[in-house]
C-alpha cells in the first residue's frame, strides 16, 4: 500500500479539495501546503510541482546559517576500507560537545571510495532529447547499478546544431515491485554544469536537482512505481535546463554550458564505503549535521547502534527562522539526544571527497539567562493570520472564523461549545503537559497550556506560541486540516503560529474520510470525541513547532506525529469503527518509524524531542 501511495505522490497531480457547501467554481485560488508541515485530509492529492517551487523559493530566502566560532577540524583516518564502515567501528572525535571545555562545532572531512563492482556501459546514442526517444538503461533488468557517460552538446540541438540546448533522457522501469533509483552526475573535466530532472512517462515534472553542495554536479533520488516508467534528464544548468515540451526534441531555450559527464544509476543500497564518527552528547543536546561535497547521505545512530535519523535531502528551509542549526548541503539531519552517551554520525552515498558540518546546541528554552515558562495558547475565538509564514502564495492577512461557527456541522449548538473546548484542552494537556512530563526528560518541565476562553490573550509576548483552532480552507487559502509554521528541533522559535482548520473536520459524513462525522453515530459521546480528535491534531502541530517530523501513518502503531492519510488512527477511533465509545484509543507522542514517504529513515523519539523543547534548568 505504501508503494502505491508513493507512486501517487510522485505523479504530481493537482490538489482538489472543495470546502463544504462550495462549488468548485466558487473555490478561491489555493496555495499548496508543504506536506512536511501539514496534516492533510485523507483524500488530498499533492501538487508536487507547486511544492517544489515553494521549497526552492524558501531555500533561496534562507541563507545558510553560519554561527560564530572556529570549528574543531577532524579528517577521516581510515587507512584500509572497512575500518570505520559501521557505528561499532566509528572513529571517535574527542573534544566535541556542549559541555565545559568542549567545542560544539565540528568540521568532518574525508573520502568515500568508489564501488569497483558497478559495470561500465558505453555511452547511449543520440538522439535522445525527449521522453519518447529516451535511452533504455536496462535498470533494474541489467543489474542494480551502472556507470555510463555522455556529452551535453554532441547532438543536433547543441551549439553545433540548432542551438536550442542538448537534453539527454534515460528511461527507468519500475518492473513488478517498483524501485527507488539514485541518479548522480560527475564532471571531472570540462566546463559542464549539470542539471537533473525526472519526468513521468506522460511528461509531468516530478523532481529536479542542481548542484551537489560544493560542486556543479547533481543528484536525485526518484521512486519508480510498479508497472511505470520514469525518465531522467541530464542537461546543462541555466535558463534552458527544462525543455518547454519534454515530449518533443529541440524545445529547449538556449545553450549554456556543454561538455562530458559521467552518470551513475543505482537501485537499492549499493554503497560500498561508509564513514562513521562517534561523538559524546549530553541528554537534551540538539545535534545538527549537514553533508556537502560528494557525500549525499548523513545518518545518526544512538549508543545502542539504532538508526535514529537518516537523511538524503536538505529540508532545513523548514526550520524556524531562529534556529541556529546547520543548513544547506546535500543532506541535513537533526536529532535530540534522550540521554548522555556516545552517538555516531555517518557519511554515506557518494564517491569522492566530502565535507560534513556537525553542531550541537542546548535547547532554546535553556538559552535565556533566566529561562521562562513557555506558553502554548489555544485560540478558539478566530484570529487574523498572515499566511505567508506557511509559504502561501501570495499570502497576506486572512481572517479565520471561530470554533463556534463549525458546531452545527457536527449537529451541535453554541450550548455545546464549552464542552467541546473542555475536551480539546483536556486532550492537549494530556498529550503535552501530562504525558511528556511523565515519559520524557528528567529536567523541569516548563510549558503551560492557556486558551482564549479562560485567559487573556498573551499572543505577541515573548515565549508564546499559538494554535488557532478555527477557520476554513476558503478563509485561509490553504487546503489542509492542520499546518505548522516550522519544524523546530530544540524549539528555538518560541513565538510561532499553527492552524487547525475545521471545515473538512465538520463536513458531512461520507464527503471526506477526515470528517469527524464519518465516525459519529448515536452511540458516540459526540463532544468528547470531537474535542479529543481536534486536540490530537493540535498536539500534532505543536509537535512540529517543538521539533518532530512525521511518522509512518500506515503501520500498526498510531502516533500523534503520524502523517495525514489515516484519520481514523489520528482520531483514536477504536476497533468498533465508532468515535466516542469505550474502545477508543489514547494516541500519544511515541517512538516510531519516520515517515518513509518523506525521504527520512530511522526511529524518531517524539516524546523526547517534544519534552526537551519545553524544559528549563536541572531538577
């Protein structure tokens, strides 16, 4: 089922969610939310082209964080291949850490050896300048990987031809089971600056990549669904990178750079050389790592050897603007240490020299000389929110309706409002104040949950984040159920806003699997169920603001940080399929697998991440 879902996401189809009571013609122009930040309705389909455009804009807007201080330099000491290829054999880096006399910044350098067993294939013949003309790589039929070479500029559309720009297409076939292919260019000679893109067989742009950090080479990882083809394009970076019509040759814009390139296509994990380095961390240390150069994957293991965060991508543009964590590069990872111990940072996937930045910080709540209690303010009264903070286009101030407006959708009246609010507050407090204080860190827990019914509005003051519980897709212009401002390991941005929109949740039964009405019957405790479900989504968005990524929503364990798509699990609906009955499930922050559809690997401890975000000082 998961592979089928990934195939749908990779297709880049347009999102079409219509708010309850609206026709498609009445629906305003919507901004595609980034799925990493959002809790999407079960039926949502993602406009990946819009997501990629937004991500590129956010990357450009966020300058790479450069903090003061000279890093500790360490160069790999591996003299024979295999001596540091596992966490158990990691080279220890002394002197790194957040403790007294330690350096919290580390610059790792080294080299990854090539795999000598990968077969070399002669260059494929021109003309291969469009999807129907794409060269058949034979992957995976030929084997798990291959090396080949080519030249941008040697065909009829280069500078020696019509000058529209040379584009080389290569076909990958998913076969019976589907595959994940890693495609990488290397230009050891010449002036070519490569650019990679992946297209579906009918010409939809799926992915694109330019410039491995520190090089002019490119790399992308693409999922090829069972029974489908994906075409990978090699071109020169610049205005003519993408053809106007990938189905027709000669539809580029102009020639930029030209020259030879080497191309590696690999499926599965064919990596031969891996380098691991161990560091000592204290409980609560927030660790960040960013890989540049030829390395394209960074992975963190805990003292027991478990993989706790693996990344082949840079999503640091989703960090809070106040986060000091290292950003940019080919792959970025973040992690919060649950206890004192020796952890490892691994460098993988690539051939040649790499540079890895590793930094450690204490949580944001400990940075002030006199740490304050952090506040999460639940706003049920409606609010004005500038949606630019979510990357909305064009964004701007939007007025969101209060909770009470949506009560009739659940068959409730304003007389039921207090009972629903009580239930929401109880759910949020149980997930954050109670569970985390008991299951998380042994430090002093310093978070309070305030709400617009019982307290004066503290929004705008230091150390206050809010969750607006109200509003609709039409009002916000964002087709989602919930969305956070950032994913902020260490909680360095303590004044952020998240949304929990209520129109899909209150839509008629059968209109959406994410409607709470789908699970309500005469046997339901209606207000208790509605409040708990909204409270769980609220805790989910608070979990993002305090540093947790999405977990796997389709495995057997239901978690607060599960991605959208499995609303029954998020709502805590029990085996009887009815919400608000005795067999309902208490969904909590927990240890679970990171969401495989979002490109990360490992076991994420969302209890620990969230607990350390809301602590101060020692017991």
